[in-house]
C-alpha cells in the first residue's frame, strides 16, 4: 500500500507528479484507521499517561494525517478537476467526522487532563501551552456535551464542512463559467497593452481569436480600471458581483443562497450547544478581543474616523467624473475607472508607468533580499522537486551557515481550475520527534497576470504588496523555532493576531531602500525613478477613506451576521448588509449586487465572525513597523528582535505578550490611523 500510494510514502515532500484522485480515499482511510487504533491504545485501561505517551504521540499522529491531507487539499485549490473534487469531498467527510469524534473523546480528554494535573506546572512553556490549547479545543468540540447534544454537534460539524466546500466550489465554478469574447480591439479602448495581452492570452488558451474577458482577477481588474466602454464595465461588474447567486448572467445555476442560510443556522446552533449566545461569541474564544462589544466598539471607532474622509473623497470623485468624464451619475462600475483617471490627473501616476519596474522574477529576488537583510536567511530554487503545474516553483530556505531549515512552494499565476485570491498554507510543520526533525514547508499561492509572448509577468504595486503580505505569513510558518506543530508557526496563534506578520511585510514594499533591491525596468534595467517613487508615495493614501470603509463594511457585516442571528428570522443576509451599509458605506451598489455569495473568507475560509481580524492585526503591524522606522527600516538588529519575539515563538504564549516583548509596551491604535494618512 505504501509503495503503491504516493500519499502514504514516507517522503520529505509530496510526490505531486504521482498523486491521482484514486489515491486519496484509500490513503485517508488507512491513516485514520491507524490513528483510531493508536488513540484506543492510548486510552485503554491501565495505559500510562505522560507528555510523551499522550501529547507527543498525538502530534505524531496528526502530522501523519497532515502529510496525506495537505497535498490533497492544496491540489483541490490549485488544480481542481471533477474526479479530484469527488475524491476530496468523500475524504473530507471522513476526516471531519473523525475530528469531531476525536474532539468528543472523553477518555482522551481525561488522558490530557491527567498529564496536565501530573506534569503541567513542571513543564516548559511550549509544552504547557500545548496542553492548555488541547483542553480548550476539547471544550470547544463539545466533549462535555451529553446525548443527544453530542451526536447533534458532530452531525453539525460534518455538515458545516460539506457546506463550506460546496460554497467554495460554487464560487470557483461560477468564476470559470462566465466569459465574454471580443474580436474587435476597439472594444478594448483604454485598456493598456499589458491588460490586452492578458486577455489575448486567455483567448489563446481556448483556441479563440481576439480577446477573452473572464472573471479571473487580472481580467476584471483590467476592465474595471481602464476600459473606456462603460457598457463593458457594467457587464463585467454585473457578472462578477453576482457570482454564485440568484442574480446575474448565471442566476440560480451556482446559487449559494441556501448554503448561506444553512451555514449560519448551523453555526448558531453549534455555538448554543457549547453554551455561547451566538457564533460571534464562540469565535472570540480563540481570539485576542475580549468580547463582542470590544469588537463592535473597535470597528465603530474606526468608522467614525473614516466615514467623513470617505464621503469627501467620493464627493470629489463624483465632481471629477461629471466634469471630465461625462459621468453625471457615478455608478459602482464607474468608480474604479474614474478613480484611476483622477489619480492620474492628481499625481501624474499611471499604473502602466509603474508595472515595467516590477517584473515578477525581480520582485521575487527583491523579496528574498529584504528577507535576507532582516533575518539572515536565503532562498535557493530547486529543480528536482515535483510540482502540480509547470508554473510552480520550489525553494529551499537556508540559514546564515547555508543549512537548509525550511522550504516553500510558489504558484503565482491565475489560471482555470485554480481558486482566486492569494494565500499561504501549510505543507509540512516543524516537528521534532526524538532525533528526527521534520522541516517546515509552506505553499504560497497568488493569482497574478501571467507572462505574455512579449514580456515577463509585470506586477502592479498592489500585486507587489500582495506577494509581500503572503510571504509574511510564510515567514511566520518557516521561521518558527517551536518543535510542537499544534503551537508552532501560525498554528494556534489567535486569529485576530495571525495577520500581524503578513501586514507588517507590506510596509517594505513602500520603502526606498527595499525597492532599490528589485524595482528595475524589465527592458532597460533602470531603477525606479525618484520622481515616480515620490508620486507613488504622494498617492499612497489616495482614497484611503474609501478603502477603509469598505473593509469596515466587510468586517461589520460578517460580525453582525453571526452576532445577531435569530433562528426565527433566518440569515437575512442582504438585510444585514444593508443595515451595515447605512452605518459605514458612502457608495451603495445596486439592489441586485450579491457580494456575500462569493465571500469565501467567511463562508468557506475560516474567517467566520473574524474578518475584523484584518483591521485588528493592522493596529499591531503598523505599531510594530514604527519600531523599524525608528531604527532605519531595514535593520538587522530589529529584524532579529521581531523574529525572536514574534515569528519564532508561535502560540507558546499569548500574542499580546509577544507583541509587548517586541515593542516594549501594549499596542497603540494611533499607528494604524497614521498608516492610512488619517489624523489620529
């Protein structure tokens, strides 16, 4: 079985070139059977309960399961197919059921409790933290529930997992289903050459002449930002903003409406079974925020500061659009286009001027150079590692002595069958088991416009920020010095603090010294001109108010959806969204817009009642970066302190303690407002 099934092979890295859908279910079933047998032995009458036999043994079992499941889950996101999806769904159901069963295993809970009682006070901090997290997770899995509540909770967990997968699949299918074929280049007036090249590439992939507008992010961005044809912008907006809903060109075909209703109902029921008032309250059990009111107050305070700024920005944009673009009535499909025109006029700044200075190969080199200067590590490409697509690359991560201590896969271009957005995920976790040390390995995935026949992939500055952001998550995982996977790297870190390392890294993409390491014209080698960089800085806070109220809209909508849920009234998805928009929005989209139906972050991505975390963590990241600014920004000593106090310690202590250890004090919210150019 082990030799025949690549998922069961004892290898340092997955054999992506050999994994097939038919391998998935047998591998998962085999590992789960071994796992169950080991737990049964661990909890048998007379079994000895100490840290090695209970906690370390569970870490070992969990890593074995992750070795099988991580590559499958990753392939489901980046190389989806009908056979793989079917195998994934079947295996996920078994894993979800097993996880719920494990979380309610009272004999195992008693074993962990016995270790805590016998050894807890004498153990080092990392081992104590692992026990504390384990006991908390048991409670959050319903270990104390009596029948029929225990069985009901397990059934809910299984159904929620299926619904989340189905939600994400519907968004992917709806995104891939829509396209608009254009044969007359005049219909693309306003879209720059680089954007047209991407649309031409999409057409070629389907053996079509001319150009193909799709709902992949590079195509949507090109049309919504640059297309002079207002009807084309409206058509793309209509298709994109109604994906997987009861509206739009594919109305009802991939509709997530019922899934949203069911997801919220089940989350609420599960929370109440555990003794929480609602799913928002349950969510905070693993976060920094002390209460639901703390979150609401935090978001309301930001809204009060941002909304007046956003209103002024929108008024200015409307006046500009009416006077210069003959747009008397500014619609949502006009705002990106009009904003780009205003930005060009105000700052003489055109994204097309910037992109030639950010060819992807150079940006990657620069990202690695910044990392080396901060932390003394290097990344070296390897050609002998199997990947899932020719675009994917693998890099060894080396310490100052040239020793390999981690690895990272990078898959950066948009394509069919690949989930949209950008993310970092875990391939392998650092795990010391006796004399054996498993090295941490990460996946880093983006959806940038691919290279064309005439040029390498050219990134917008926003793309550069995205790459730095995701690599920040990667560094959090790769630079851990914790030997226990469940509390190492990003695992176990409070969800509203986990974005600190990623948002922190974005700041370096605004720093002149950092940009000089990589921002060079792909044809001439010329470095980013000073006047262009200054215009970028001048425009950095352009429409910061509008951006911030949009983030607040997402965060408040998500939180209220889970906080205010009433079983007798149902989800009231669009009504809750409208209520939130009345509080924070300055621009209201048409009634048929259905952005919640593709909001995978909260319905399929782990951010349920937690989207506020992005803004919460930005307080931490902005404040942390100010220490770097005081030291000259790319400062090795400060970088080593950040690595030591934030990146290396994982969840061995609360995130607030880690922040204070680095900063010397509690976080101050004023730094966030300064980072947005808003008066504190």
